[in-house]
């Protein structure tokens, strides 16, 4: 049972435009959400996170939005750069737990 | 290096062989996690250590899987009598505190069972 879902396996965006990656979750106990970026043959790298008490967190070109009522979060990258091309994983953790629940990932390709 | 390291990076085992995968977490990190990532999937939790104590092993798929962290730093994931369905990338992650937030991942060990 996939508790974190990324329904778009891939996304292509022109350089300079906005990339929007989406993530849905089913477990209402999740209270901390993270985005990881993964290059081939490397482990996932932490990108940005958001607590359930917030609805937006921004770090440079990266912004994460959380809509708790819809159990949906999204990652916005603007402007997109070719170096952003990677697989992006959404992850979540319930209150009081330690492990992360991951989505299946979205492969972003930024076209120069 | 300052990051999480794992060895070997690649391992090919014949079905039925035992394997041992090593993880060196970031120095000083209290928490250590093991995940299994099958092809085309996201990482799935296997087990969690806080220092040397294994506090959660609910994700281990069978009793053929065993993990230890005897001195609270380096950890080993052992898989006995490997099966083809064990083929996956095994990721280790560590975090500074006792919670699971902002885990830092190693490059993984790709295990292929033939």
C-alpha cells in the first residue's frame, strides 16, 4: 500500500521555466515532508522540507507547498536549470516515527 | 570524506550465498537507517538504529535479513541465503538527532543475485 504517491513518472521543462513536481499522501499522521533529489549511481540528496504547521517553505529557487486538507504537496523550481535534471522523491514521516515513506519518484528533464 | 559511505558499491551473489553490506555514517550522527530500493521504486524502510540500539526492524522482509551496529557507528546489513528477489539497491542513511528528519544518504550498494 503506497502511502506516498508521485503520479507523474517524468516531466520535461524548458530551461528558465518553472518545474512543478507533485506528491499526494494518504496517511493523515504524516507531519513532516521532504523532497530528495537523486542523480544516477548516487544516493538521494536532501533538498527541502516542510513541517505540517506550515503551508510554504522557500529556499532559493526551491519552494515547497503543503495543502493538508488535500493531502498534497508540490515542489516548485524556478527558474529551472539543466543541472536540476534528476529524479525527485517526495518523502513523509509520521509524528513520533523515525523512518521515511517515499514516493516512486519523478524524473525531471530540463531542456537547455 | 564527510558524507555517508557504503561498501561495496556493487555486489553480485549467487542464489543461496550470504552477503554483508557495510555503512559508515557521518561522524557523530546518532541515527542510522537502512532502506531497500527496487528498480523503479522509491526507497523502502528496513531498519533503524539509535546509537547501537536497533529500535525498529519492522521493515526487514524476512529472518534472512539481519543488521547490527555494535559500537554505535559503523553498521552492517547481512542477508543470508540470498534470493533473486533480494536484488535491489541497499541505501544507508544517517541523521544527527534521534528523529528521522533530514536523513543523509550514502551512494548505496547495488546487489544482484543470479
